[in-house]
């Protein structure tokens, strides 16, 4: 994915990377699990289509947020995990998740992830 040349501020730049619902949820799923295969990620994100998941994983990989490891086995295996940049992005998103839990979720959801 090609990024814009100019941003108004840091939040504008960050939203350009994680824009949309699914990318943030992909990051949280990988943060919880460490490493997941495509099917595991799809099951962790109810409602995401294969096409959308594939496109977002490619974009996150291009941006250096997600690492894709392919293994040449009898049944090919591909695993996804966060890069150090992805880990730092999740750390930056954590306060946003806390805000959402405090202000938007019913009380019985406060301790659940994703944010």
C-alpha cells in the first residue's frame, strides 16, 4: 500500500496505517496469540472475509507491522506475527482500548480483549 506524502499530524499518519476495523483487530489477535496461521486469524475475527483479511495482512506486512513466515512443507504453512514495530503500535493503541472499555462497553465487558 502506498502511503500519502504529507500528514497533518502523527495521529493522521498512524490512522493511515491502522485505518478501519479489521487491522486493529488483527493486531490485537496477534498480540494475544503471538503467532497465528491464516485460518486461526480468520476464526479469531468473526465476520472478516478471506479477501479482506488477505488484503489487510498484505498491507500490514508492507508497512512492517506484521511478519509473514512461509514454510515449505508437504502442506504449505504460513504464519503471521507482529514485528517489533507492530508490538510498539499495539502499545500505543492500548490506551485507546482502555478508553473504549471505560466509556463505551457495559460493565461486564471491562476485563475482556480485544480493546
